[in-house]
C-alpha cells in the first residue's frame, strides 16, 4: 500500500488535534481529581468524556496520525511519526 501523502491542511488538522488532546486531558484530570462533581452530573460527565475522546480520535484520523493502544498506560497514545 502506498503511504498517505501530506496535504496542505495537515498542519491545521494537527493544531485541531492538539486542542482536542488538551480538552481530553482536561476531562481526565477532572476525573482523576474528582472535580467533575462541581460541574457535571455523572451521566453528563461520562457523555462529555466520550465526546472528547471521539473528537480526539477523529482529528487524529483527519491529521493522518495513527492512535496506538499503549497497554502500560491503558489508553491510546498518539504515534506522531506516522504523519511525517
């Protein structure tokens, strides 16, 4: 199979991916600290966490970056070498 070619908007997609990753990390921090209780009900927080994760995954696909499952961390890690 041929490798994905870089497009003119790849840098923009990577910036949106970085933003989505920061948002997802924020929700993880809220979950770990328990501060989510100040802002959300449990069902609403779970929904927003899933949305942040899906958005991150979608921007990774758009940017041409593969998400690999890191078994040690038990969450996907971004392989930035795939887009270069």
